[in-house]
């Protein structure tokens, strides 16, 4: 007959009373492990956009090949300019790759996700939750350090929380485990992480694969180039045909949604010539393609007129972004009533001249406006950049808005 006892609010089932001490022991170990792992508790990542189906197929395939080939370096470095699509690729990998065992998306706008001190703790927790034995080993490391992991320097945290537990347990596994670190360059003082990242290549086994994305900074390149496989998302004059094809696919798909919704437009609108023109202007920058399409397809706007406005400029890539933002701000102002124009001017003006990044609540207090984010949402094609904080927005718009508001 089966028996059960309740210990510390947990039910322990057993058949034979000789099993009981062993079962109790297991349960106590488990609860001790969970207690120690609580020291690593961290916020979870927000959901991010993924690649439009049919785009970045080559990059995703190359990542998959690298992942399954244990003879290749255990680090893959994906580099590219801001807006080239690195985070979107990293999010797609996180969502679609079964071997995912941990993720950390650095993000300048969230204090917790730009602090280099949080990286190894966060990833250790992910690894611990995915593998019971590893969890025990990481919990032991915390017990030995009396959970004082935060007080240790970053390389020592890496050693205690990742290297030792993994080395103790896994030397012979052949199934790859994947860790994704996105936007290393958005980490404050990312230089502090470079020594441990480099040592990942030789301290950790081949099956523990690390995908790192960042801008093409020289010190990151100097650290990772010799120990990793590299994929570059080139933009501007160096843009690859493959990337241009992906951007073309993006435009074609988004225009097909526009023409389906607006029956006054021909189904093939705006046609291959205009699309190639836009692809050339984007020069591999997905962020430009996205903003341009959000601007063109903005509800209530004159779609054809908006496309003409965008096509009337000559710049490409980064230059074209400045001009695109100027159009967006200009058109947004045209459609507003006087009091709305005043609120938007004061909010944008404050963002532009602020020395430090501002939160929506700072703006509301400073200017006495009711809802700073909804005022900014009048610039809807670029307002997605403002959801969590206004810093990036401030940087990008500084030149554009300064001119428009007569601040310089
Ligand atoms: N493959 C893609 N499919 C659809 N949209 C994309 C794709 N790549 C990028 N984007 C769009 O471009 C924007 C900028 O890309 P992102 O991945 O954030 O660039 P990065 O991380 O290199 O700065 C994203 O918010 C997304 O809307
Ligand atoms: Mg990014």
C-alpha cells in the first residue's frame, strides 16, 4: 500500500518505509538548492520582434550549422550597425532553437539589463533551471560563497557560477546547449566582460555554444575575432546581396498588407522600381525599412504622398535615417492642433536638450504635461523606440529636432 507524509508543506509518497529516509533527503536537498538559487533571481526579458518569415534564412541557417558542429569554435559573434537587425535575429534564435539554455539581452534603457554584474548570475540561473544536476552544482557554489556572488569581480563570478559547475558535470555530452547574449555594446562598461567572454572559448566545452551580438567595436573584435566564428551584417556600401534580398522581401510583404487594406491602390503598388529604390536607400538597415513602412502605412495618412516624400531624398543608409526622421516629425506637426503642437514641441525640445536620458515621468513632472508617451506617440513610426525610455530617441532625434524646433 502507498504511504504519504507531509514534510515542510510538501507531500512525500513512498511504498516501502525503507525508502523514506532517502526520499526525505532528496526533498531536503531540493529545497536547499531552490533556496540558494533564489539568490540569483532576476527579472525576465520582454518579448521582442522576430524576423519576418523568409528573411535572414541564410544567417539563421549558418547559426544552426555552427550550433550543431562541435568542431567549430564554441563562440559565434554576430556584428553589425545599430538597426541592422541583430536583436531581431537573436530573438528569433531564442524563440525557435530547441537547444536554448540561457539568454541575456543587454538593453541600455533598463538598469538591470545594462549592468555587467548581472550577466553571469542571470545565465547561471537559466542553466540551473534547465538542468537539475547543474542547478545543484551552482547552488553549491552559492553556498560556498555564502551567496556573496555580487561582491566578487566579474571574472570570479564567471568562474564560480559557470565554469566550475559546467566542468564538474559535463565533459562528455554531445548535444549542444546554446546561450545567447545580445547587444554586448549596450552593457555599461562591457570591457569588464571581455576577459571572461574570451576565456569561454577554452575554459568551457565545445558543446556549450555562445552566440554574442554587438556593434563592430574594435575592442570587442580584438577579443572575439580570434576565438569565434564571425557573421557580419554589413550595411551601407558593403551591404550583401543576401541582406538586400531580405530587405526587399520585407518591403514587398509590408506593401502587400497596405494594398490589401487600401482597395484604391493597385495590388502591385508601388511596383518593382520603387521597391528597388527603397531597398537601395535602406542599404541593409532594417530599422530604416521599418520606419519608412510605418510612416508610409500610417493610418489616416495619404499613402502615395508619403511614399513620394520618402522617395524624394537622395541619401542612403545612415544619412537616409536622419532625413526620414525629419519627414516624420515634420508630417506629425502638420496634422496637429495648436495646443498639441505646443505640447509636442516642449516634450521633444526637452528630450533634445536634456543632458541625461529622461523617463516619461520626468517629462511629465518637468513640463506639467499629462502623458508624455502619448504625446510622443504622435510620431508613431518612430515611437516604438520610446516605449521603455526616451534615451535612444533623444540621441537619434537630437540633430533632426534641434533644427526643426529652432534650438540650434
Ligand atoms: N528580419 C527582420 N524581419 C522583420 N523586421 C526586422 C528584421 N530585422 C530587423 N527588423 C526590424 O528592424 C528593427 C531594428 O532591428 P534590430 O534587430 O533592433 O537591430 P539591431 O539590434 O541591429 O540594432 C526591429 O525593431 C525590427 O522592427
Ligand atoms: Mg539590438
